[in-house]
C-alpha cells in the first residue's frame, strides 16, 4: 500500500508556520469526541483543518478599517513584561493572542492566567495551547500575589485554563490565589474569569467564598452554536454558574463573541435568557463574592455583559462568518441596557478583560447612585 502524497499547503502558509500551529494545538479543534456532553446539532467539520489530511484550510478574512489595535511597546508595556518574566507568570493576553495587549499593557493593565498555560479542552475558537498540562504549581498563588503587589494596580483580572484532569478543576489554587492577592493588594479590586469546573458546585463555592469582587464566566456564544464552539461545555450549566454567583450576592459578568455564525436575533435572545435564568433572590447572610447593591431578598441578575468580534486565530480554528459593524455593536449595547444589564461593553475589539477596570468603576458608580 503506497503512502498518499502530503496535502499541498494553502497560499501564503509555509511548512514552518503549519508545524507551529499543529504543535500548539495537537488535538482536533472541537475537543475530545468521547467527552462530548451534548449531541451535535451543527457540524463545521468540512470547514476546519482538524489536524488531519484531506481537510480544507480556510484563509483568514482581511480585517476591516475599524479593527486596528495598538502595537505593543513603550515604558508601561516593558515594565509589565519584566515583572511577568521575573515571576514566571502567564498572561491570557499573550497565550490567546489578544489584539488589545499593546494598549492594555501600556496602561499598566494585564490579565494574569493561572494553573499553567496548557488547557485540557480544545475549543475551536481559542488560541491557548491544548494538551496534558504540567504538574500543578502549588507555589503559583504566592508568586501571583507578590507580582501584583509590585504592579500597584487599581483593578486586576485573573483567569485560567481548564484543568479538567483535577478533581476540583483547580478551584483550590483559585481560592488561594484570590485570598493571597486580596491580602497583598488591599486597595485593588479583583476580578476573576473562571471556567465552569464541569458543574462541580462545591468547587465553585471555594471561589465564591474567597470573595473576589467580580466573578466572570463567559458564555462565549449563543445557545445554538454551543456544539461547534464549546463542545465540552453546556449553555445551561454556565447559566447556572452565574445564577449561583448572584444568589450569594456576588457581582456576575459574562461575555460572548459575535461573527462566528450566530444571528442578531439570537444575540438578543441570549440577553433575555441570561437575565431570566441568572436572576436569583439574594438571601440573608450570604457569603457573597462582592456587593451588588441589592437588598436582602431582592432579585438580582447578571450585572455586566461584554460583546466583541470573533477573530479567527489561525487557519486551524473555527472559520469566521462575518464582520460585525460598529453600528450593530452599538445596537447590542442599547438592547442589553434595556434588558437590565447594568454595564454593557460592546465593540469590535472588546474582550472580557478589555477596559475591565473602567467597567468596575461604572458599576460602582451605578450601585452607589441607586443605594
């Protein structure tokens, strides 16, 4: 039996570039089929390379004029770069290839990524490395707290990869990192962008009990798109996570990307569902993550919503469907505020951590006005 000749490279791609992509994402985009939690209702298999022979590469679409990001550089950027390197810390800014890294780092704002740099899932939209992570680094919480104390920030966002191989999904490291950071930086607000812990609610409770000021968990996309975009997650499980945060008096935040195949009406339906299904009655004596301004027993829903443009990281990721215009993003913001979100950040370059310090300030001002 003869070996078939290798597939030709797409225009503009070198063998070195292809090897780099496959090394970073060794598993097929979409995760491990044996661990699917929902039956697929859409398939993009004929549009994604999937790291196998015979699949078609898609060229990344040319960016429109309104999508321009600042090139990294300057004193503020270099200062943060040196602190990160000396403390051996990871940032999602770098790992996910965020287009706002230059602007944010120049302002002295970065998103720390804990629990390593390798994710156990293989979501088709994400540029973070996938595979089997290294041994758990139990000294990481100390290094994170010490580095943040050096940075002197007003607000920080901490996120992580998924660590589904751990019994608590890494919640113990999460809790220790939050507690140490709050002790080391008492004048800084702490926002966390957490995974779903596979629905392990005692693990989530460890994070809530550590009392970060804002708990963010991104839905990433509309309900219909989940089997293609988040095959190892559940839309309803993520809604329940947000509801549990609100039930205990916490400030809850979520976000999605658009331009990946959803329709505008589905984005509005998602807003309605988030408000309806994450509304919880805040009870007496909660151990809440933060103060949301609600009186005991009053209903409260997810507070902050972010919406940004999906950018296909490589030809090995889910294809982009459309460029969403600034006018449509403005419509999303208007509709989100109408529906009851206290803060809506909506724009082509918006990511969940983009202007997170400003979002926290706006939310604080709103709650103080209503108190």
